[in-house]
C-alpha cells in the first residue's frame, strides 16, 4: 500500500473524476498527463529501480550457475565417469579390497541367476525419470530467468502500467483527451523517473528534500540481498537472518555498511556513493492498484532457493 500525501490525492482526484463533473465522462485522461501524476505520486518507489535491477541481475547470474556446468543434469551426467574410475581402482587393488570386504562382511554367496527382464525394465524406467526431472529443472530455470529479465524495469514502468491498465488513459497521440482543464492536447513535458526529477512536476507538488524512509529501508534490504547472492555465487556461506536485522541502527538514508555492500557481482558497478536523507513523516491514503503490484513475494522465495542451491553446488 502506497501512502499518498494531500497533493497526490488531489492530483489523482482531478485526473480521474473532474471530467465527470464537467460533463465529459467519456473523455479519457491524456496519457502524458496521467504519467506526470503517477510519476509524482510514485517518485519514491522509482528510486528502488537501481538496487532492484542489481538484485535481478544477481538472481540471473545465480540461475546461470544452476543452469550451466554446475547444473544437476551435468553433475549426474558425469557419474558414469566417476564409477568407471572407481571400478579401475577396484581392479588395481582387488586383492586388498576383497580381503577387507570378506573380513568385515563374511564370504558372500555367489548367485548364478542373471538379471530378469523386469529388473532391466525397472532400471531403464529410473533413467528415463531422472532425465525427465533434469529437463523439467532446466525449463524451470529458463522460465525464471525470463521472468527476472522482464522484472528489471518493474518500478520505472509502474506509472505507465497504471495509466494503461488501471486508469485507461488515452493514446499518446490523442489531442482530444482530458488535460486537467478541458478536452484537448496536453502540452507539458513528461517528467523523469525518481524523486529528484519531480522538482518541476506540473501536476503534483513534490518535496524532494523529504524522501520516504520506508523506501530507503527497502533500498537497504535490496542491497543486503544482492550482497548475499554475490557471496553465494562465489561459494561463501550466507547468513539467512532476516534482512531487516542487518540494517545498522535507525540512522537516516540508504547508506550501507562496507562489509555488507562492499562487494557486488561483476555486472554491478564497483563503486557507488550512498545518499543520505532525512526521515519524513508519513500521511495520506493508498493509491488504487498500486498495492496489487508490490514486491513480488515469489521471487523472495526464489532468492532463498537460489542461495541454498548455489552453496550446495560449490561444496
């Protein structure tokens, strides 16, 4: 649920309901007008974009490791070579190994009965099931990688998604849409993404000096999760305590301890300066439709599975 201030609530009311009051209920809001309202109301959420992309990149790297030479299919596929090496070692040291086995287990009874056709069918069925499971895992990993790639721009595309799917704004070329005053074209330019770019937003008055502290904490958690994935990717043990416990103190901003955020995967920039912000007061109501597009919990589950799988494969 996104908390809205008075200015944002007023802008959304003007965007969605003022045309009805003026007898233009069938006129859709101008697309650029809607984008400026949504970008102003979701300015803090757009600041999640950078760390969110780093997290998605890290998950893709882990998925590549699972799908690459360390995949279950590849590991199982080399078992026959290891068995062959074990048999060769047994043949070279047959006498000593046989003596130890007989000493510990006694003399075995030698059976002259060969393998039945049912045993052969059973063994063949196991091989087919193992191959099918490996293919299913590969498909799951590929599907997850596709979803992760699509989610990279989740936060900066949220305003346009809300305008097109929730508010049903007009097309960008429409010059007979609701522009906030009457039916016509919308002339102001579309603002950029993020809090800092809303200083001149013509539709929503945004105080860029008072960022949302909850969003800053979420940025911190994204950094911590990305760092954990980086450690898992290189084979280090990962602490699975809650990310909220990792944040040091109750200080302001999205700064991050050096031992937590000092290392990133190769796809991430090596150095980035953290920003420091004051703690704002929260007020207002929720934005329609935004709660249904919160951080996808399924990928937090995928994060845990990826960490466990990567650590296991490195051992």
